[in-house]
C-alpha cells in the first residue's frame, strides 16, 4: 500500500478533523482548501457551505483517543463536491471551483481503484 498522509482541518467551532489522503495527493487537497477559502467570500448564494481550514499535514498519525477516526480522503472530497454542487450561485462562476474539486475526486477514485481499495 502506498504511503498515506493526514491533513488536519479545523472547523469554525474549533473542533478538529483528520483526513487520510494518499501522500501523493495530500498537497492537492491542501491547495484546494486554500483556494476554496480564498473564493468563498466572492460567493453570493445563501447556502454557501462552511469550510474547515487546513492547518497541518503530517505523514504519520498516532491517535491517542480511540473515538477519533480519520475520514477517508475520497469520502471527504465526495462530501466537498456534494456541498459545492448544491450551492445556488448566480454571480460567481462556481463551475471553476467544482471543476477543481471533481478533478481531485477523479484522481482519488483512480488511486483507490489502483490500490484495490474500492
């Protein structure tokens, strides 16, 4: 199995979420998160999703609390795509953000398939 990385996201309420990503794709999710945050303020829709902020990336993860389970990278990106696909935006070309999300989604689907994890 390929090496995995973990991204740490902080929600608006301060809670933390870990997302397990293939090391080869972790940077893409970090960069996508930064881009989405940059563009969120330009959206005018009334249903813009709340987006956690990427605060760290690490190669190894040893969780001391067994109740904390990292989200799978593909699951996280699928949820991100669903959230942004549901935005009713009129003034901003949302399709460009969705294209970036879907590109990463397709890459992860291929990676998981190649690794025999789907």
